[in-house]
């Protein structure tokens, strides 16, 4: 019986996360097609942004989210390496989409009053039932 409960939680979590990411991309004025999701633990998402930062003109910008650290603004490192995190939003794992937009806009304006340089340990990965309420699932 436990595996049925677990699969229901995971289904609701995945559906809720998709809805949340859709709300974030909509608030950013881009479509969900700019987003990829990795359901391995920790669950994460990547949203490609269609502009570049003035201080990094040759690097693509992206928002990343994971269930442990929440949102971060990144730039592509190049040479097939991972992304470089410029700042983490902090505060909540699932903030209001408008807060994500404000965070990204602040970094674009070279305003570092929002966010933090180090990854916040907002929660332990897994235990997706804890996120269902925040996802409206």
C-alpha cells in the first residue's frame, strides 16, 4: 500500500511543480518550452533566459531551481562545464513567481540587494509530500 501512496505523492508533486514552473515562466514573459526539469533527487529545473547580462556579454543566462536551494541566476561557463551561479534568491524554496522575476530583474540591473552568494540549505531533498501545499497540489 505504501508504494501506491508514494506514487500518488510523486504524481501530485510532479504535476504541481509543472504548474509552478509554468507560473514562473509566464511571469517572466516566456513559455514553458524554455524550461527543462530533472526529476532525479534533488529535483531541479532550468529556465533559459533570452538575454545576456552586460558584465557577461558572451554568456547565456539561465534561472535554475532545485528542491534544496531554491532559485539561482546562472551564466553558462562554456567549454562544456557546469553553469556558474551568480546569486541564490534564498528565503523560500517555492517563492511567489513575482519574487523570482524581481530577483532576476535586480541582477540584470546589477543590483545585488536581492539574493546571496552562497547556496541556502532551505530543505533536505526528497520528501516531496512536504512541498505539495506550496505547489497547490
